[in-house]
């Protein structure tokens, strides 16, 4: 999770690992304002399922609050010797 402020606006960002997205929540009004899709691939599978691979699992905000960095734990997240 990460909280960013812009003037009087306070926004909570949460990773939605199972569907490769971020949730943006307006803390002051306690409502989700948007879902940000991070999928780099969208492949439909039988049964209404879809392939994901990014699996966002950590967030970090820049000191100036202008950038939000997302760490993914999915496809090719680790180096191999």
C-alpha cells in the first residue's frame, strides 16, 4: 500500500495481485475511484479465466509524490544464473 497526497486530496493505492491491477481509493470519501490495469498480456482461457503474469505485490512512492513505483512478482521476476 502507498498513500499519496495532492493538496487536500489523500489517495491510497493498493496492489490487486490476483488481477494484475492497482486499486485507487479516495481516503477522504472512502470510495474506490479507479482500477488501473497493469497487465502486459491478456489471454482469454476457457471458463471465463484469463492469463496474468505481472502480479504486483509492492508499492513505493517517490519523495516528491509524483511517481508511484510498482514491484511485480510474476513472470520472469527473478534472475537465473
